[in-house]
């Protein structure tokens, strides 16, 4: 979970840098925490696209492989990269 949070922070830093560079509020950070579960995401206000990752997916018998990055984080990177 720590690696996912660090990767999400890196993506948000890139999005904020894009916003500052272009002097817009194109990207919005989505972060919501309810009890033990966290929802992280990024919203693109121009294309109206978003990518979210819920930690609910990590509960139960699911074994998280900490060597792989979830697909949702790649989708967030793609939003910023192709803006």
C-alpha cells in the first residue's frame, strides 16, 4: 500500500506541475478516506476523463503483489502524459 501511495503522489506532482506550467486547473486530485478504505484518483476537466483506484480491491483473500503497479495508476499517468 505504501508503494501505491508513493506512486500516486508522484503522479499528482506531475499533474500539479502541468497545471502550474499551463496556468490552468485542468487536473484535480481525488482522495477520499472512509474508515480503512481509500479512494485515490485523478480527474481531467478538459476531456472529462478520470481514473480511480479503490483500496477496497485489496481486502479479503486478495494477495497484493507489491512488485506490480495496478493498472489504474498507469491510466492516471497516461492522462497526464497525453494532456
